[in-house]
């Protein structure tokens, strides 16, 4: 790659010209898919590449370009793309059948792994996604308590169903399109402050549950200390309110038992997905036996809580999930990924410091986040204190991020949103190539990056 600097205004033209097949597919998608995509995070100007195959930490698009991947199945692929053990488990199962319309042993094997790893997981109910898991968890707590309201925290993401949609982005008091005011009124959106939670619960006795991402909003883009989780466990218990810990992203990644294992707590209900199913569709609610048995309730004065689902505990997802959880259960995968992520964050910050870019890489466990702001000291994560939670939540829409992300794609790295994920397939070669690409991408996006 030549050292010639490319102005940000030229990035789109260069990127598009080199990807004619992806461009043609994106134009075709515009006629059949809203926005030309199937997920909000894939809405990217001018378009994301269309991927033809992936293995390990790398993927290749339909135009033949290879990328180091930090999207990693939106966090589901801690083992990397097409891990041999997962591929073999799915290949073996698909030959035996993909949907039995009946019980199968794989769902028991899958549930056994979860109850052994997740703190407080006495029983498990499978769903097809993380959104379904949080929807079910909330319904269970309402049925058990007879109360209607939910407390969630500003910026925390729990899927797209109505009850958890308010409070995702500033301004936090707006009712999202398509959500009725009556439903939104049952969702109380608070700052992550224990005093606010305690005060609310003292005066409102109709709260069934509190739900949160234990890492902080958007898998830790707005960090949250473990002490908060421990304190929230105590506050909810004192007020006899259920605690739902959403470990859809953090489960089996922060540790084999998720963030709860690190914090030393046991939620009433835990929601899971992503790594849970080894990269295939699948989710679950795990937790207290007395709560989940409401789904099985028959007879007596209480009504059964209905929960159907055509693909609950699908045999293919169960096979992939068992194979994945067997590999990650002893913690060595998480430790290795954490070390690699720390090295990546340090290396990114070294580039920003050397180049005078007022940006930082930060994060916990095996992830990273990027932030750019004139108030940041180049490459100094401690300067994050200068930014508000709202600043951190809106990073992805800033020109600094969008131009750098496009430049990185041109250089062969998909950095994914304002944050991304490490797998065991990311090694020294991938990190070195990423940092070399970043150094060149800083030149390409120089006009958009705040500098010292």
C-alpha cells in the first residue's frame, strides 16, 4: 500500500469501486429488505461488504477481499468462525434431523451445561434469540409477582420488544416509534444509580423486576463497576423485587459463568444467547426453579404461563451449543481472549498516542470500544472520565468513527460499530495486521479525527 494520503471524501469512491459485486447485491437488497439490510448494526454507508465465507478470525467477501473480523457474529463466535468442533457437531446432527417436533436428548445435554456454569441456574427454558429471552424473563417476573412495571437503565440494550425499547438512546424519555404510551409507561428508565433505584422502589410497589446489562450499556461502552451489580442485588432483594441479569453478550465470555461469577451474585433470572448456541440461533432464560416452573404449572388456582416456540432448543442449535460450552467451560478460552483483547487495546492506544489522535480504545474482558473526542488525551484510556454516558453512547454516528471504520475496511479490517469482539482465533498475526491497517487508516481519515 502506497503512503499517499487519501482524503475522507475519496474513501467512499475508492471503497465502492473495489467492491462491484457487493455494491450490486446491496442495490438488489434495497428492493426486498428495509434499508437494504437485516440488522441495524449493518446499516453502514455506503454499504458493508457481502461475505462469501469465513474461517477463524478472517472472512472473505464476494469481491475477493479478506478482512480481519471483529464483528465475530455480534459476539457469538468466541471460538472464531467455523470452529471444527462446532462444524462437526452441526454436520453430525443435520444428518439426523433438523426438527423433530418432539423432545430430544440434546436439549437435556445443553441445559445440563448451563446449570453447571451459570450461577443460580436451577432450571432452563430455551428460546430462539436474546430478545425472546428477555421478553420471557419479564413475563415470568410479572406472573410471579402480580406486578406490571419494569426498571431498566439508560442506554442498556435488551432486544427490540416493546417493554425494553424505551430509554435506549438519548433523549431517554421519548416513546419509541411503534410502542404504545401505555406500554412505555410501565417501563421506568433510570440512570445507573443505586440511590435512584432504592428511592423508586420505596415509592412504587408495582415494580416486578429490574433488568440490566452487567457490563454496562451496550456491552460496556458505558462501563459499570462490579460493585454496582452487587449493590443492585442487595437493593432488589431488600424490596422483594426480581433481578434479571442480561448476559446475552457477557455470558460465557466474561467468565464461564458470566459477569455474575466474577461479581459473586446469583440473579433471580439470567438471559442468555450468542455464545450459548455456538454461533447458531438460540437463547435461554435460566434461574430459580420456582419462577420457571410457572411455565409448567398445571392445576391449582394459578394460571399457567404459556411459552410456545417452534425452534426452542432446536437440535442444530443444541448440538452447536453443547460443543461450544464444552470448550469454554474451564475458563482457558476466556483468559486467552482477554489477554489478546488487552494487547489490542494497548496497541490501538499506542497508535493514537504516537499519531496525536484524540481517541482511545477501552473495554473489559475480550472486547474493545473506541471513542473520539477533543477532550480526550491521545491514547489515554483514563481520560474517558471527560466524557458523559451520552457521549459514549453516540460514538458510532460521529464522522471520526464512520470515516475510520470505512478506512479500516479498505485496509482489510472490519472493526464493527464502536466496539468489537476477540475470539481464540485472533492471534499475534491478526493483531499485528490490524495495527498496521490502523496506522494507514489514520492517514486516510485524518480530516475527521480530532488531533492534539
